[in-house]
């Protein structure tokens, strides 16, 4: 047993969480995770099957006397966002997540923890094993590739899930019941890079932005955190007057994460290297002044790059890329007028890569209003096209419209008040949940989402507050007991 989970309750949940943390499961590579769930189910004598997409469904019979209770599906996703700090050596394809206990939180050692959504998987595995629980028939659904396309939910087959009530265990605030979520769409711009040799008598410099918190582009987009790509671009524009030429630019890793780091390789005249370094230092001071209270560890640095033969982008392409990044909105576009504190519409400048002869800039747009997704995505697309990019947009995914008359919501609210003497918060979330897609696949299914408290998901700062897990477990079991 991992020392980091020693003594934590409920012990069965943490046993499975630690075991699952040893299994590689980056998005689109969940085969080992799915096999583990199927193997565990069969060892416990439970029916388990996979659909063509790779989603796993396990059926657990009702406890004695509850056979006529309506079936409930408990759902979470198998994959995790695989992010690490630049100075951390970790191969997500084979290395286990190293768990670290820090007081009331559980984290990983310089990587994402995978509690999003490993805690749901561990909870479902614990429910599979525990024969003492009081519940009706259960279906335990483990979907694939939630983080990079909601692929598993999109490819659910008719009839694969038979329950007409679903509890999604992928929310991140204990005491909150989620009844709606945002939909989203990705917009990607690509430039063909026409390169040429770096000018004579020029020196290569690497300019880097690091130390940002990043985070989930749905959960933390309103917190004013820095965007490494946007910051880096400001620095590069500041170097324009020195005749800086861009060789490559890279930053961010995931469409649904605010970029924490970004770097560019630039060439400047040898005679102006010191001036370039001074400009970078000035931007370091400026950014720390702007973001210091939110991003105390932000850093803008510049180092010499020796011994490399460098090609640079044609000035036209360099200017197009820089202008598009500068023009693109990032962050909250609109707050909800109906639900106080809810971000209604946002956009995230997420990932930029220079690979081969192309520069690719990936963004994501979210909104709880379908027409506003289209509007903000059209804005991003138009800016990219005006900047000479070839633009592609995904089909997107639907939001989940709140149903305040939901029977499972009524049951859960009554259960929470009985247990804790107060009403739970009923909320919608700006992040995307699989509920919107599942609701389209199975019209009329009654859904609710909740979970223990997590922070910093999709970044190496991801943490789960361990004292919220027993309460989450107790509430979930009491809700299942109350169904019927």
C-alpha cells in the first residue's frame, strides 16, 4: 500500500485509487485501465462487457430485497490529462503516478494526479467489491477519452446502458449537486511555414514563459490566471523593433488546459543581444507586476542557444502568427445573467506547436448557450482567417440543460439535508461533462453530477482534499439507498 494513502477512509476507495494510479491511462490510451476494470469485475463474479469504442459496463445485482428498485448507472471516465512540470522526468506511457500526501490533500510528484476522474473509477470499483451495501440494480459505466474529445460518450451504443437514472461522479466540489454543464467546440488554425536561413551575424535565443498555474479551462478560466502563449507573444512583439526573427514557437499541451509554459526560438542581430535580454527582463518585471497576486511564480527568461543552425520563418508568416495570437480573445466572454457566478461563455488559447513546416494554434470555446458557442467560435475562426491561417473546427459537444424537476435531484437533495442538516448547492458548471452527450444518446435519462473536492485539475497542481472523500462516499451510498 502506498504510504500516501495510509489511514485514509474509506479504505476500499483509496486502495483502488492507489492501484489505479499505477496504470498508464493518458487519453486515447486507456486499454490497460479498461482491462483492469474488466478483470476486477470478473474476479468479483460480476458481469462486465465492452462496446466497440472501448467503454466498459459492469452490472452489479441489487442487494437482497431491492431487486425491484429501478436501476441506477454510476459513471466516470477512465482517462486522465497527462501533464508534468518541465523539470520532472516522467513517462506517462509506463511510469506510475507518484502519490504525495500534503496535510489534507493528496497530490502527485510534479505531474497531474489523475483524480479527475480516477476517484470515480476507484469509487465504482469499491462499490463493485463491497457486498454489504444497500442498493438496487447498478450499472457501472467507465467511458474512454473524455478529456480529448468525449469520444466514449459520443460512441455509446443504443441499449448499452439500460438504467434511466445516471449519477455522473466527475464534479469537483463536495456539497454541490450539478444539474447542467457547458457545451464546447474546438477551433484550430494552421500556417504553412516558408522558412529561410537566419540572417547573417545573428544570435539564437530561447525565450521562455514558465511558472504559471495553468488549470482546467472550464473550472479556472475566470480566475485571471496567466496564459503562457499570450504572454510569450507580448514579449516577442516587444523584440520586433530589434529585428527579431522567429524560428519556432511552442506552448501548452491540451485544448482543455490553460497553457502553463511556452517557449520560442528567435534570432536577433549579434549587436542587439544585450538589448534583447534587457527587453525580456523588462517583460519579466511587467508580467510579475500584473499577475503577481495570482501567479507568484511566473517567470519570463531568455538564454543563449549555441551551436545550432537555425532557419527562421518568413517575415509574413511570423507577423501573421503574432498578430493572430495578439488579436484572439482569451478568458471569460460573458457571465450568466440567470445563475450568479456562472461563466456562460469563454475561450481558451490553448496550444501552439511548430512541427515540420507548419505552425498550429489550437483553441477551445465553451458556453452553456448553444448559439453563443457558435458566435465565439465564429469570432475565433474569423480572426484566424484574417491572419492567413487555414482553419478547422470540430463538431463540438452539447451542453446539458438543467431540469429542476428531476426526480434524482429531489432524492439527492432530501438525502443531503437528512444527513447534514442543510441544503446542498444546486449548480451548473462551465466545464463540459459527458452528461450532455449521454442525454442525447438516451433521451429522457435523469442525471445528476457530484463528487469530492478537487483543485488544479489538468495541471501538476492537481489535488484532492482527502477529508471530502468520506462525505462524498457516505452521500453517494445514502442516495443509492434512497432511490426507489
